[in-house]
């Protein structure tokens, strides 16, 4: 599960193509090779729209800003489950295996490829929490607590 809180320091004028995309590690090499945003997006396991809500004029807490600086603040929260194994098949038509894997998260606006409105894009910060079920512990470390207790008990028995 992923929970992302995005904060925009100013209004993002065209949110239509502003999205967060989730990629599984099998697709990541192809994503890195792709040159166009539309090619990368087609490889995403999941695409989620980002829609900001106006929060008002608030203290600007970005680095380099004075404590008295204020900015228009907008926030967006994205919460979604991540499938493991991801749905669908690999390019070669093979089934995906249930295993520990890496997931990559990108936030993009593909409209920036077609026309330049970079100067209108505000600063955006994010705070992401990624959970394995209800734990912060990575999947590859599940059960390690039991192993450590067992090792401690065995070491104690040897002395």
C-alpha cells in the first residue's frame, strides 16, 4: 500500500495529465529506455490522477524561505494498494511470479512534451509512506525477528 501527500506551492494550472505512475521492476528497464512520456505511461502498472485541493495562504516552509513568507498551498492525497505480483503478463507472455520486488513511482505531466508551460508549474513536495500490508517492514525481512530470537537463544545455549 502507498500513501502519498503532495503539497503544491501555487496553483498547478493544468492537472488533466498530472498523474502518479507505478511501475514494477520487470518494466523499469523498458521505462528507462523509452524516450517519450506516452511510451513510459503505457508501461505503468497503475496510473493515478493527481487533483489538488486549495488549502489557503499558509507559511512557506520550503528551504531558503523566510519564516514570514507565505504561499498559496494546495494538497493532494493518493492512497492505493499495490498488487504483488502485478496483474498482467510480461512482454514474453510469461506469468508473473509472486516474489519480493521493487516498485518505482513517478509523477509526470505528459502535456509538458507537447507544449512548454514549465514556467507555470509550481514547486511540489511529497511525503510518501509505503507499507507491506500494515507494516513498514520490507517483505524480504518478514520473519527476521523470530530468526534473531532463535539465534540469540542458540548463542546463549553455547556459552
